């Protein structure tokens, strides 16, 4: 079962630009996580934001959470070609339940 | 050591074969997971083990049989699979419940059923 829905499904930008991905979910959460997956490989944890937090930063990443709208956003600033990957939000469901993901392509 | 190691990396098996996927972690994590991922889709949860006991089975067909021999190892036994079972199988582990803490993923086993 999937809880989260990301948009856009695909995003193409130039190096140096910012990338914003959105995630909407259906049920109440304790926290929300974002993961990154390079093509055909394992997922890497990026950031965890708790339900009582509104914003969190980690390096070039900024995550926001709006529990009233059941939505979160991931902003990657000053993107690099190496940021090319799929990005998934994940919420509680007995274990991590992943959204459909956003495929980000950063060209140099 | 923050690695989750999965073997083999690639597996091709016939529909009458029996094979096993293996997953190992040495981070002392007590929760381990199997996910299945089809191309261009998100990972789908299959099984959760907590303290070496199966705690979640997401209505997975019995041709997939998980096993947790000890706190560091997780196996997925495969038998009589169908071509539609071809996918990337991902193992993950976490210190506690995955929703509350970071999960570490292996690089996956790319399974092709012929």
C-alpha cells in the first residue's frame, strides 16, 4: 500500500538551479522521511522530520512539513549533476511506506 | 560499519527453481525489512522482522518465504516464482521502528524469473 504521492513525477533542471519536490499523504503521521535512490540501487536516507517540526535543514536540503495539509516538500538548492536520482517520501505504516517518487534530472 | 550487504547482486532463475536471497547487517539493528521494487515504481513493503520475529507480512504470496536466523541475517527463500516476480529486492534495517529512525538499505538483488 502507498501513502505518499509526490509531484512532480519528473523534474528536469540545469545545474545551479533549485529543485522542489512535493509529497502529500493521507493519514496522520508521527514523522516523515525523505530518501534518495540512484538508478537501480539502494535507497539512502536524506532527512527525517517529526510531526511537531515545520522545517528542517541538512546541507543543501530543506524539508518542510504541513500536517494540516498533510503535505511535505523537499528543496534541493544549487543542484548538481550528482543530484540526479529518484526521491521518495516515506511515512508510517508499520514500516516505511514510500510514495510514488520524483525523478530528478540535473544537466550540466 | 553502516552497511547492509545483499547477495547475490543478480539472480536469474527458472520458474521451478528454489533460490535464496541473503541480507546481512552488523549495526546491531533489531528491525529488518524486505521490499520489492518494480521498474519506475516505489519500493513495496513485503515483510518486517522485529527482534527476529516476523511482525508484518503484507499479504505476500507463499512462494516467498522469509527467514531470520539471527539478529544479523535475513533470508528470502524463493520457490516456484512467476515472471512477474522479476524485480529489485531490497533489504533494509533500522535500530528501532523504521518510522522513527533512519533505515539503511542494501544495494538490492536484481531478480529475473524466466
